[in-house]
């Protein structure tokens, strides 16, 4: 084995950019056992590990890494699963650079330990081994918990409460479980088979799943209590896409990122016509916005055969909300960044499909309420861009479908549920977490919220 | 769950399907819709509830076979479960005593208009129904519509049954005769072009006209915005803000243009289906 390099991470092989830009297979290929060994050897096993403090679900990072150095990969995976039911997902989509890895001591003089890549390695190793061991469960305590939404926070909470002996049922509005992991994040970043396997693990653990149930419509929250549930967790996500309300935005070929990604990921429009749901395939595509969802949309458009894909973002590179790695991947694959540009209007053809976009250049002014420099229009800088597909990825707001039919649940002025640090809402025995409380955030933040609420629900129901 | 209890072709290419779904049957109200998926690879298809029976726990849907998805729906066998059945979605119709209500149903629009007419009649309205079809052989639920109507007018484009012509003609006459302004509400449900002309006909008379829009949807829960329409110059989502809107305020040209976004893909999909499965 190569000598330990404390300065640099062991690189993870990836598909070549110009190859992967035309397929939906996963971009990073994962570590081999040798690579994992080499990377794990970099960990200093700090006495007071800072990395753990950076993890919203408190994974025991030094211990799982030590088990890798001993070649005990299955034990390592089980160590992670003590606190994290979705390691294969987290190893792929967590922003480790701003969480665990940002706290790693090695990061002071070089690159931190590649904790995310190691997590992914052991999770994949366990899954592929077929030797998925079920952890010890507390005996059934006869108490029922309903989880609304089977996205990252609901899955995490369900996993924790099942282990504690609760009878847990997840209610999912879609025909597939997983929430944003299924409809939002593309196959090339998070293969759906992996999400399905992680959900299967929870089902095997004893969690129940009811698909196609819209709580607030099919069954209300109060009716869930009447059905015998003792506590309810609401983790429905944000899910009401924002538009810019500029002229021409309702033309054909203009999507919210939610719709574009849901068609492609959940409905598998990328496999059309094998699957029946279509999606408009553009040759010249503008993605409006600069977050991770914008990057996912842009990279999906490339894979669906676009010649040119532009990220049109009104601020500068330093302000891009996307993870650096996502923006980098997009750029490598050929996505063109039009920074400090903002759409003003869309122009349609005789069929009502978008054919051009009027854009204005921006410059950065004084810092705004977010602390970022506010983009201001550059006078006389308007120009036209020929496009045949536009994807609006400027965020989402609170979907009122559940909240409007749940009396007693207090909302803030934006429609998000008001909850304390543990997710407790103003309504008796109802907790909430994830995007429906915080607004659009990350998978791991939602998982952290699910974890806290699981503990709080456990404390509450233990006293009953 | 979601078992198809009965499936019958009422008239050529128009199917009635009765589905066992106690929760939706209990909750679903006139004007609301459900989303169905014929199979895992299928589309999510929105269909307005045509009838429901809370006691039996059943929901009735009516659909016309047009493309791949509706062909697949028509093929799902009686006694089996439909892959996905989600609802009720959208707002229910406002039901109260408006005085006289005119229900204008075009083609397959008879199905969603029936429960609204039934509820309005039960609320004490005088219900006048104008039921239109291209030809006599495509008329369905005539007796059911009659049973909830005080007056029942049938039109066919070719004159093979009832009055020859379009639904808008008797509608205009009713409005002209209504000198005492007894008509409180008009409902138009059917193809977009028919609803557009119903709204155009009633506009000069200033009578509130409600239409139920059939936008293309994915989730049906407000999550994607694919069903957006312009109503009174504002963008609305058919799924969560509708499906009923003021017909005088709807941007019909936009609705119809958005119906055609996928015409190429729909043809491609149908060609593949026909090649593999026959017509």
C-alpha cells in the first residue's frame, strides 16, 4: 500500500466527463477496498473527534473508519447504522465539506479525511454483500406513530422509532417512497435502486409504508389520531415551486425544476417511451438559478441530448448556493455558466413553445438582507438568447395541502410550520421537521431534524 | 385496495370504471378529482370523480380512450387493483342554492358534471341540463342526467338525437329567455374549446360561469406547476387552486396551447403501444 499521505484525499474514480454527460449512470464510481484502506489510514482517530460534532446525525466517524482499517467493512457499516439509517444516501448527497469534513483536523494543513467517500464505500459494501444484519430492536411497546412523508426526515425518524419498539407507519403521497430522494435527485447522483434498498431495509426492520395517501386530503391529521396513532411527525417537504412571474413564463417548454426533475426521475421520462411520461428535450437549455437543484436540472438536460446548457444566475460565482463539487461536475460536463445574468421575458413560437429568452446583465451592489451583495440590473444590457427549454430552479415554498386542513398547527408568514428545536409544533402530539419547517435545505439537515424529533417523540410517549 | 369492481365501455371509447376506495369515496366531493396510474411505467392521469358511494366505499370514473395511458387504463382487468389511485384532490364545487343552475356538458364532460348537478339539485336549485355529443351513439348517462335535472336538453352535432347543433345554441336561448335573471350559475364542462365557447356565450349576459379545467398534470398536489393556467391575468395551478375557475377569466388559448406541448411524444408513445399491443 502507498505511504499515508496526510495532505491529500485518495481520489475516487469517476466516469469521464464527456462520457457521463450522455448517460444516466452514476458519476463517481466509489472506492475499491484498497482505496478505502488507504484513505481510512489517514484518519488520526482524534481523542476528541471534531468531525462528529459536524454531523447532524452524530455518526461515530472515527470508529467506523477504524473498522475500515481493520478490514471489518460490515461491522463498519453497522457502526454507521447505529445512528444513520441511510448511509448509502448520505455518503452520496451530504455536503460533507461544510459538515463533518469541515471539522477534520487534517483539513487545517491539507485535505480532510474523505469521510463521505468512506461512508459510501462501507454502505455499498454491505448492500452488495447481501449480508444486511438487522440491529437489536426494543420489544414492541404498543404505541403507534404516523409519519407523514417518506423523504429523508421521515425515513430517519421511522428508523429510529422502530428500533425503540414503536409501531411506525409512513404515509407517502406518491406511488414510490423516498420523497426528494426519488423525485428530485437524479439517477446519476443517487441511483434509485439504492434508495429502494435503503427503504427496504427500514421495512424489513418493521416500519410500515402506505403509498398514495395524501394526509390532509385522503386522511386528515386529526383522523390519524382517531385511527389510534399516539404521535404524528410531519415531514412533507417544501414542494410548491416558485416562478418569477415574468412575461411568457407559462409557455410550453418552461418547467419548474420540480416538474422537470419529477418527470425525469420519478416518472422516468429519461427512459421515454419505455415509460409513458414524456419531458421536453431541448437543444438549447437555460436553467435559471444557481443551487444544487439547478445543477441537477442542467446535468439532466445534457444527458437528455442538449447541445448547450446554460446556468443563468443573477449573482456571481462566489454566491452560487450549489455545492462547489456539484458546480464543478456541471462545468466539467460542459454546462456553461452565465453568471450575473437574469431573465426578463420569454418569447414563444406559433405553437406556444418557448423559442427565446430576453436576458439582462447584472452587477453586484451593496450587501442585502442575506449578507450577499445584491445584484442590480446593468442599464442597457438586455440581449436575446435562443432557447427551446427553460427550467426555473429558484426554490420552492411551503405546500399548504396538509397545513390548511390541520387546525391547531401554527404557521409562519411564509406558510412553514412553527416548531421548536425538537420539532414540536403548537399542536398536541404533532412534530414536524425538514423543509416544511426550515424552508428548502439539505437531505442531511432534514435527517437531523427527523432524528431530534424521534428522540422527542420517544420521551413524550415514554411518559404516557 | 383500489380494486376495479366494474369496468364497462358505455359507448365507443368511453369507459366507466368503479373502483373500491373507501377513503376517497368518503372524502371525495363533487368537483374534485383523483389521479390514477394504470401501471408502474404509466403516467399519472387526473380524472374528475364522476360518482361516489360512501357507504359502499366506491368511486366511479369515466374516461375516453385517446392515447397510450387511457388505452392502458381501459385494459386493466376487472377484479384487479389499479396500480395507483390518489385523491381526492382539488377544491370541491361550491354547493348552495343559487336559484337556477344551467349545467352544460360536452362529450365526456357529462361525467364530472353529474355529481355537481346532483348536489345542486339536492341543495334546492332548479337544474337545467344541456347535454351535448357529436352523435347519438356517443351519448351516455342520459337517464342519470335526467334524474337530476328539472329540464334536460340534448344536442348532437349531426342531429341524430335531440336537437341538431352545439350546446351553446340552447344555452343562449335560455339566457335570452331569462328576463327575470333566475339563472344564478352556469357550469360548463367538456373539451377546452367547448368550455371556451360556453364562457363566450354567457359573458354578454354577465352570468357567473364555472368551468372545470383539464390541464396536464404530474403530481396533482401543487408540487410541479405543470398544470398552470392564467386566470384573470394571474398564474394559478389547476390542481390546487382549481380545478374549477371563473370561465370568463380563463386564458383559453394558453390552456389549449399547453394541452399540445407533448403532441409529438404522445404520437410516438401511441405508435409504440399500437405496434406492441394492437389498437
